[in-house]
């Protein structure tokens, strides 16, 4: 059970938590809470938004589907419904997550924005300060799990002339549908999966999209030889070295998609799997965008030099008119803004310093889930490791805790 104490001011309170505090109620946070529940360990989940999986519910476009088959996107101990398609829609995935939370009895504290989390070496506990509907709350806990993930904050690049442009400039987190851009010339900046799919969505709504490609990119068919490209890759990696699997993927892609460099989409020197393994950069799984580029419905452009009044000057000297700009420039971690520690997480990118698969555990009861750059599969692996590690600590401390500690933090699975 958790014990609460209040100061004379009703706007500030302290909550002593017997189990871990999990910051973030996205898929990673839910996976961690469920794995802990299976071990008999209660947790408190804090979420700054008003719903679970806020990125999926509030900051994604309408046509979004899972890019990988559903069997690779399941959370621990509960699969997708059998009647869901191979690539569930955004709405189906959100329903799955809501059902998952209900199934495991996970009830996050919503609208709780964590402002600071710091380890108190004198007490031997973490102090987690959040601001919510009831004012400021300080949670005191033995274990802290960062589950805010790699996609907590939208990356908004500074482009010369942004104030001069005059038309809407919007991050994909605020893009819902191409319907509002019907008949307009739209420049999409960023050629990852989101940028490619937004271009396709704009085409389907009779807009005129152009795509800024500033870097090399691997574009692969979503399916090869009747199987998902991802699933086939995972199977081949059981038997062959990564560089041979990469070579196979590129040969089949060339046969199916043609030479993408002729379309302005140069491939990186490293193969798609090797590049993903070293840098976390995900290859694009084509869902129809490439055909639109080949047909001329989507124009490929070089990098932007500067923006002008309803026009864009590119690095090759060409200037073209546009009505709107969509920034498919990705997201970043926000951990350095609230977690006050310097060992586990890098202050530069907000990701664990130790590479996968060793970035899940820090010092003094600090853990990370959802920072592997390997999607839900990586989060599931980390969630299970974390639950197992905390369970062993939980049982060991139950045997050796003092009566004073027992009175403050009863080692009970109830909350």
C-alpha cells in the first residue's frame, strides 16, 4: 500500500510508494507495469497527458497503421485479437493498449507532469516531483523506471526564413489528414516512414506533395516473397551473418523496387540491418509512396537553403512555390529535462549511454524501458528484465527490512 502525508498547504503532498514509480503510460510503461504485476509487485504509473499512449492517440495521423506485423508488436503476456488484420490500424492498436491496461489493472495517474526526479543518497530513495490537478506531489520510491521513450518531444528544426514563409508550417505530430490540403502544394521535410506516408496521404487527398531528401535512405518493400520483410529478416538472421542478410534484402529490393537512386533516394553505404544496429536508423518500409514518386505525383527535392514568402529555395539553387510545409523531422527523448542524474542517460540525446541490450539498468534502482531503438520488441525485452530484477530486490529486502522501513514502505503487492 502507499502512504500519503499532507503539509498544511493543500497544494503540496508526499506519497510514499512501496514499489516502483513508472514515468510514462505509453506501450513501454504499460509493459513494465504488467510485467511487475505478474511478479506480484505493485507500481505507480505517472502520465503527463490525459490518456494512455498519448503519442498514438493525440499526435499521429489518421491513416497510420503498424509498420510491422502484429505479432512483432505485442506487449508481454497478451496478444492481439485474432480478428485484427496483420497490420492493425492506429485505432485498433489504441484499443489493444486500453484493453491491455484493463486486463492487468493498470490505472495511471493522468495529467501528472514529472518536473524532477532525483536520488536522495541520505534516504536511499528516489524523490519524484510532479505537478497535477491536485497541485504538486512528491513521490518517494525505492525504484524509478523511465518509460517516456525516444519519442517524447517533437523535433522542430530552425530553418532560415520560417517567419517569412507566411503559410502553415506544421510538425507531423499535428498532422491528421491530407483533406485540408486538397489542391495545395505541400513540402514534406524528412524521408523516414512518417514523411513517406504523409506524402502518400497527401496524394490520396488530391494535394501536390514534394519530399525533401537530405540524406541517404534505405527503402525496402514491406513484404518479400509472401512474408513481411521484417519477419523474413529476423528468420534469416538465425542462420546467416547480418551482412549476408543485408545483401539478400538489397538484391530483392532492387528486383522489386528498381534502382531508388534514380529517384533521388540514394542508399547508405551500410546495409539496412547493419545501419539499424549501429545507429538506430530505421529503413523505410514502402506502402505505395515509391510508385507515386515514379509516376511524378510526388517530387523529390534536395535540402532547403532558406524559406521565402510562400516559396522555398533549395540547396541546388532552385526556388519553388509552396502553400504549406510539413516537418516529418522526428522526435527525441525528454529525459534530461526531468531526471537529475548524469551516469545512465546521455544529456545530449536523452538515451542510455550503454548500448543495447545493456541500457535497461542504471544505479540506485534506476531503470529504462523503451529506449532501445528497437520498437516494442525491445521494450518488451527490457520490461521483463526490469521486472525480474526488481522482484529479486523486492524479495531480498522483504527479508531484511527494518521495522521502521516496513512501517514507511510495506512490502505488499496491493496499492
